[in-house]
C-alpha cells in the first residue's frame, strides 16, 4: 500500500485517506488537465503522473475496503466468543464460548492460528554465531529473530469442524496444532476449552 511516490505525484502526505486522494486529484485535474486552457507540457506530464497515481491508490483503497468488509462479515458470522488464550510448554489453549447448534448439528469454527517454519536466520538452530573481538572468535548467541525457538510463525486461519456428537464437550484437542520447536522437531497441541452457550454474550 505505502508507495510514497504515488502520494508525491498527487502532492499529498503519505497514507492520506481516500477523501484526500480524490480531492487532490480533482484539484490537479482542474489546473493540469490537457483539455483545460493552455496547459504547458510540464502540466500535462504532471497530470498524467497524477492520474496514474490516482488510479493505483484508488484500486488499493477499494481492495482494502473489500478485504475489511469481508473480514468483518467473517467475524460477525463466527459462532463463538474469545474468552482467552494461554500457552503451556508447546501447547496452546483457546478458551471459547461457542453457540450451541441445533440438535443433531455440528459446528464449524474458523480460528486465528499460526503456521510455523524453521527460522531462516539460524536455520532452526536457535543460535547464531556472533563475532567477538578481532581475532575471528565467534560466540554462539541466542538467535534474535526467533529468540532461540528455532522457528518463526505466520498468521493463518484454522478451520475446526466439531461433529454433532462432539457438541457439548468441554475440551477438544487438536494434535500438533500448537507451538513448534524446530530444533527438536516437537510440536505441541492446540486445546480448545469450550463453554457451550445458547446466546453469545460476554459474561465478563
Ligand atoms: Zn532463529
């Protein structure tokens, strides 16, 4: 999104909102449009640049709005409320209040989650060599990128289908969906702690 030169071409500050982008382009069009009275060659070039910038910024803003709306819809449609999250070792615990489905039906939850990969900086070792002094001595230090874990994460979504006969269960364990320790290759579990409710309202 952030492309300073596009904003520059429109003479506005970086990250200006859509309303300002539109206003700036209108202003520019008035003074520099090739059809307006006697624009110089410089003006025409300026206008063409501004037009290109305007189109790009507009397209980005539209795409962003669409993504935001979609995200809001997804959140709205989710049949659960967050109650908390904690970690124990490599296991992650999500506490959720889940809307009880109609009898005989299951529930599908789309949860925020993370995918893990070996840290590209230390290649999963968790440590990097730091040079000390001038003698070419290296000392292993905790990898600053992964903080010694050996793995880094990316946000993703995890869809969990709770079958009709699992509805009402207080705990559902998803094997190997927890934290990842690249050095040992161990993966924790994701444990859902579920409170089944008939209405989704925050109780605290
Ligand atoms: Zn690392």
